[in-house]
């Protein structure tokens, strides 16, 4: 079974792993205690209590050091605490133990993106796609990394592929709209942003982006309306440094938001 977590802060996808190999090893160890630790680790991870979750994943690793899912999942909670170097080490160990599983490559690529190592992230996403050619998360994330390199036309192609593979993938649609704005296709970008906001009224990223794009085109009433909704959902969009370096909007979108915020 594969589960995806959306790391909104950097707009990437990481996989919370539960490989089939783990189940067999759980029964080989003292079943009740290992199962209890595992349940607590998952519950704390899902609840966003990442420091506590990390401690439980570490306890599980002490019991079952040859289980790649445990290393990968500890890496996930370390990413969530911005412990990127430690997370990359965990994912690398998971890859050593399970070189044909795509999730650890996807996760390590996300951590490498967070560290600004765009090419290494692309290499990991390429490996995901070699193992799982129809993985929309890998295409979306690779698009983000290509954007990090400034290759927005290539990023657009990856976002489009992600959408074709998973038409309900709203995050990839949003990234596609942002990249369209970056390459000068403003009208099409705004059209997609409006569509996403209608379909997902709580999509703060698109409301903030639509605010900036509409302001630049003189549609100021609609821009203001979307801004009130955007900051009501997520106040971080007031901070253009966060938008540029953590959320990582394309430069033209960041400039447009700056124009709106500094009237």
C-alpha cells in the first residue's frame, strides 16, 4: 500500500511507506510491541507531531534495522522538521535496502529539492520513473526541480504529464498555472487559476496566485477579494521570502505578488 503526503511548504509529494516486507518482519519480532510502536509512529506522523513520531520510528529501526520502510518514514518526519541532511541519509539507507522501491527515491528527491540540489533531485525522480513510469508525483516533483534550475518550459512538460496521468491532481494543475504565468501565457494561467479556485475554494496557493495575476492585469476588485480569502486560509502568503524560497513560486509570480503587497 502506498500513501502520499503533500508537503505544502515546498509543494512536493513524499510517500509514507508501508512495504509488504514490513508485515512479515513484524511477526518475526515480538509482534505486539512492534505493532504498537508502528501504530503510534503512524498516528503521530499523521497528527503532525513530527518530533515525537521521529522517536517512535527510531525505536522501530532499532528493532528492525533491515526494514527500508522504517528508514524512509523516519526520513519523512525529519523533512517535516527541516532536518534535510539527516532525512537524506535515511532515504539513502532505505534505497540500499530496497533499490527497486520507488518511494525512497521520490522522498530523497523531495529532500534534495529542499536543500536546493536540483540536479540530484532530478536524478532521483528519473529513477522513480524508471521503476514506475506512470507516477504523477514524480513528474510533478521533477517539474519543480526543473523550475529550480530555471528551465520552466521543461517544467511545464512535466506538470502536463502529471495532469494527464492524474486529472484530479490539483497541486500539479496549480504548478502548471504558475509555470504558464512564468513563460508569459498569462491569460491561460489566469483561466486555470480561476477554474481551480472555483473547484477548490480552500486552495490558498491558487487564491494568492490569482490575486497577484489579476492585480497585474488591472482586475483589482477581484484581486482584493481573492486576497482576503487567501490570507484567511494561509497567512504565509504575506511573506514573499517564504513564497519565493519555501513555496518556490516562479520569479514572475513572486514579482507580481510583490507589486500587489507594496502598493
